[in-house]
C-alpha cells in the first residue's frame, strides 16, 4: 500500500473523511485518523495542513502506546502545505485565547475580564506586549527586613492590588535573576511596609546566601537588598504596548494600554492559555515540519511565589540548599540540592527517530523545546524567538542533532536561560546554528557521568551575555567523558561581542574536563578563555584559536591544560586581520547556518 495522506484546514470539518476535498478541521481529528492506520503501515502517513491558525483546546499529545508512531520502517509526517517551496503555507498552532469584551477607560487603558487566565505574556496584532513595569525599583530609602522591605515613601500604598506585584532581582548572583511575588503592602504617611510571599522569600534568602572576597572586598553582598524592577501593576501602565493583570471578586481583569492606531473591535489580542502545545511520550518515527508554535504560558512562578533561578535552566523549588566553598580568597555560594529544570511548551520524552524541521517557535512563556531521554532526534533549521526561557534544551539523551537553527531574543523573562542547553547527554551535535541577542550564555554543555562525544561545531554566536554576568558565548562545565577521544570537541565556532562585564568567549568552568577547544574565533569578549576556575579544570586543550587579547595565565596554565598554537590579532583591525589568515577565513566562512534561511 502506498503512503496515506490526510488533510487539515480551518475550513474543514472533523466529521469529514480528511481527504484534500473534505479535510479535517483540527489536528486532533487528524491524529485520530492516523492512529487508526499506523499498525498496518506499508508507507509513510502524511498529514498536510493548509494555511490558518489552530487554537488548541488541549495539548497535542503524541503517545506511542496510542498509535502515534511510525511503524514497519515508515514515518508519520505532520507538515504544512508546500513545505520547503516558495508556496509554503503559514500554519500556526496556538495555545492562546482571543480576548474580547474590551472597554476603554478615561485614561485610555482598555480592560477586559479574563476569568482564571493570568497571562505573563500577551500578543497584540501579532506583536508581543510586555508586562507593565517600574524600572527604577522601589521609591525612597529601602531597607530589607525579615519579611520583605520598608521604604520611607508612602507611594507603594497607592498601587492597586499589590498581590499581583512581582519583584525582579537581576544579578542576585552574577549569573542569576530572581523573581519574587509580593503578598501585601501597608503603612502610613511616613513609610510603606512590603510583605513578600512565603515561603518563596525565605527560600530566596537561603539560596542567595553568599560571600564574595574578590577584588579585595569584605565579602558583603546581598542580591536581595532591594529589587531593581517591579512588574505587573496598573500603576505602571504608562507605556503603550504594556499590560497588567489584576484580580477582582469575579476573576482576573486584563488592563492594556494600546499602541497608536490600535482600536477596540479591530485589534486582535491573544493571551496564552495552554502550558503545553505539543508533548510526546516514547513516540518514534515522527516528523513535525513547517509549523509556527505560539502563545503558550507557564504558571510556575505564580504557583510557587517566584522564580528562584540558579544557573542555566535550573531553579530552586524544593529540598535543601548545598553550600559550595569557592576558596578562602573567593567566597561561597549556595545552590539547590535538588535543582528543578525549566519546562518547555513543546516537549518530547523518550522519543526515538524524531525530526523537528523548519518550524518557528515564538511568543512562548516557558522554554520552547525540550528533548528528554531521547535517541536519534534531529532539530534542524528551526527559528526560536520571543521565548520567556531557553530555546532548545536536550537532557540525558543520545545522538541528538541540533543543526542550522536560528535562536535569538530568548530568555526575555527567565534571563539566565541559555539559547541551547545540553545536559548530561552523549554523542550530541550542536552545529551550524546562529545565536544572537541573548541575555546570558549562548550554548551550554553540562557534563556528568553520562556525558561524552559532544560536538560543538561551526556555530555563530553574537551579542551573548546581554544582561547577566559570568558566562560566555559557549559554556562547558564538569567532565565531558573520560578521554580526549571520547570527550567534547568545540571547533570552528565564531563568538563576537560578549557584552556584559566579567565574561569569557569560550568558558570551561566548574571542573570541566576532557574538552578540546580547537580553531575557534573570539572577538570582543572580556577575555577569550579562563584558565583558573573552581573546581579546577583538567585535561582541557585550547589549540589553534584566534582571539584579540591574551587570557590571564596564558604562559602558566594548569598542569593538565594545554594552551598552544593560538593566534593573537589586533582588536581594532581583527575582522580584516583574521580574513588574511587562511585558517581564520575558513572558520568564518563555515560558521552559521547552511542552506535556505527563514
């Protein structure tokens, strides 16, 4: 039997047959039709979507046990019409809800009842809107207390519904940004008392307990001394294109200050409702290509009273705190003993032989894509932007290929999240991706007992470290195997413009081992590499790289660290100089995405 084809159109009906002239209306109906035929597959099953927006009422969940996988050596392919051609259809898979019932106030702010929705993101005529914020912190002279803060200003008492307020702490650790909810505000004409939500505030005080003795300091540091940014209050609705959510006895109310030209009845406002757009359990031989995944949320910070970020996608939610001694002359930090990873709005667990190709992940409220315990997964030629958390995350997987993707303007809310994260995985390839305009690390490779054989090849990383410190364009930590042959290879990458202070273009950190850093280009970073870290790195080789400043300790690296054959070029004329060296010109020519670009 040849391949089987089904069709989906927003003009279709779910009680039709799913043929080209009688298409299904929803992805769910198409999935049911696929499940009915996969057991006897003798060719690929192809589901084609024509242009339109599909608002999911529930996540699209793929499950091998229910018949969602390909069989007998064939695949199940979900794709947009004309995929890969100039006539490719625009198909949006949305977890959002269109907001109606708007009224305009005398101050120009629109309001609408939204029931139990509590959006942290908003899309208005296809453009992101941001939460209303006060970006200069609390007014007056602020003192931290056991339960929150006291300020000598009475202004906070005038802010409506303070229980919706969220305080933001950039750099609570140099590499972390915390978010904490307010419980209440009280006071008198002389001062205001802000009481923070518990147990999140007490947990934050335990997690961010640290000492730093660098640069001759006395170790005093309190990242929670006062918030830098206050979000989500009607009092902060001063800028067009911003919103806030408040509560009243009937539910939540959405407040939006429109941009010029936006009109009630003509402007389309979408609030994310679903936390998962697509999930997969043990599914195999499945392809998703050409879709735009949009408007999903994540309610974790609301449920727990905050986002207690530590590093990468890891945060504190439960358990004890572990003290990490960085040395008598450096200080100490606390970390979660049981770190919890940021979820993703599209996630696959124990997937095998799955391909995600040519999709667009945008306007998403958690991480975009997570592969966990996967094998032989291809993530190819996708675009990731306007994501609250990370772009691509791969955990405890084998032979995952992350190639030719574009990742930019991610981690807009959870700013420690990397563009690409690989956690304790083996034989993973991260190659020919383009990453730009991210607030912390571009690519993170975390080692461990399972890690080995990772290839980080010919990526282009520009304008990383836009908000937080102590990171780099490419960051690797912990052992990456047990030998150079089976360890990590970082080769042919181009890293430009690592922005905040205290950063490293190629950062091997925290006991990094069995890593070869070969033939990369680093331009305009604080320093291209770091050689002294705690715990110390071992069996790391930095060979044949091009950079514009010598790293500290270049001539006296640690005993098992090799630093050889690297080329120092003048910073002011670096771009021209590296082009005159054949090896440098070749690295530049090969870095970044290949083939057609979206």
